[in-house]
C-alpha cells in the first residue's frame, strides 16, 4: 500500500494459492478465505402452485418431467480475524469437512425427489444457494460471508445471507 502513488489507494488484494483456493485482504482487521467445491445433481423446475401450462411457459425445457442435471460449482467465502497462532481465518480441514458434508448430501441426487428441503420448494439455483446458506452458516459459526453458485458457465447466483 505505501508504495502506490499518493492519488491511488489500494482497494483489495486477492492472492490465489490454487485456482480454487484464495485469500483476500483490504487492510482492515479481518481477512477472507475462499474455496470452490463442486457437486452434481438432477432436478426439475416445477412450481406446485402453478398449472402445468404455466410451468411449461415459465421454465421451458427445464420443466421436463424426467428432470435434467447440472455440474454445480459452489464458491464459499469465510471471513474473520487471522488467528495469531495458526495464521488462518478458519481451519481449512474443518471447512472442507463441513462443506463436503453438506454437498455430499446433494451429490448425485435428484434434488426434488430426494432432498426434503426441495419437496415443496422449486429447486431453482436461487433456492439452492439459500438452502446451502442455511445448512452452512450454523456450523461455520458466524464466519460465512458469501456464497456463489454456478449452475452453468453462464448462470451464477450469489447470496450473503440477507
Ligand atoms: Ni436446471
């Protein structure tokens, strides 16, 4: 930061250790840590409160009664003070165990047929990312800052718990 010209301010640094693992810092008391995970699942977009015709009109081929699948990517960002002893915001092994534990429950499942959370809620990516927040926030004890869910290369959904 001090090496930049006076008229420029350093906004934020992002340091990649791997393509799917990075840390960010903006000069404040806290730092954040992010990691990407993947899982595959099938689903069907169908709202029980709409007619079959309305469902077909709104969801198109995603309303196919036999479902379809996605390879989802979930980016998990946690934040907090850097622990003086470990130098980490969160124990990476513990984060992996927590996130994998939740994602393994969805992996290679049909979301609407097998996951109770989607029994009466359409499995749109918006609802999936909110569901994942509800599953991950409690075990991460206030450190979860941000989730980003890729359903396809072009469709990305973000949620920060609000
Ligand atoms: Ni879909």
